[in-house]
C-alpha cells in the first residue's frame, strides 16, 4: 500500500534537525556535571536560526478543489476542435515500501495540450481563488517570453481562453 510523502519533518530544515539532536543529547545525560559541560560547550545561542513560519492559506471552503476542477478542464479541452491531445503531467513525491519516489520536474505545469496546427500549450489548473506558485508563474512567463502558449486557469472556460 502506498503512503503519501509528508513534508515538514525535522530533516527538511537543518536548524530544526540540529535543535532536535541537541535536545535528545541533553535529555540522555543524567550526570549534572556532564550536563553543565555540554550546555557550556554547545550553547543554544550558537544554533542556526529557526525558519520563519509560513502564513496559512485561507481557502474558500465552498470553492471546488483542484482535483475536482482538473477533470472538467481536461474534458472541455478534449472536446475543443483545436486540440489533438491532452496530456496530464504528474509532479510530486510518494512513498512505496519505505522508499521515497519523486515523479516529474518541479515547475512542470498540470497539462500539456497538443494543437492541430502543430504547436502545444502548457496549462496550470488551480482551484477558484488561487494563483500559481512562484516557480509555476516563472515557467509560464518563460514559455510566453519564448513565443509559446502557456497560462493558468481555474475553470474550463479559462483553459479554452488560453488557446489561440
């Protein structure tokens, strides 16, 4: 059975990992003299700064999730006469039998759409009210700067508006 890879572990940030190691070492020392020497040799002030906490995103609970919007967008694109093929791109991490498996490339957009005139477009699908992450926005901008077709949408109508 596959388990999802969870982010936010101590090893994701060196400062958190080092603080956890220091705390476990300190807890394992029972002799007060050794404990005092350890605290003198490895003061907490010398540890790296903790990461800044990210602000929590506020979602509209009534807005449909991206996983519900994406199939509708794919269906609308497949029905469009300008489109030959729609390819779903998967990016992420998951765990199988204790091994972490990474799929795709960071920044790759959700859909690659092949058009009848030989061109292709990349589309990022978001839930209503959300915007692309920085690396996704940079990918869209890079494609557009080079004359390609790219954009993001939160509805089937938005996806169709991206196509030429």
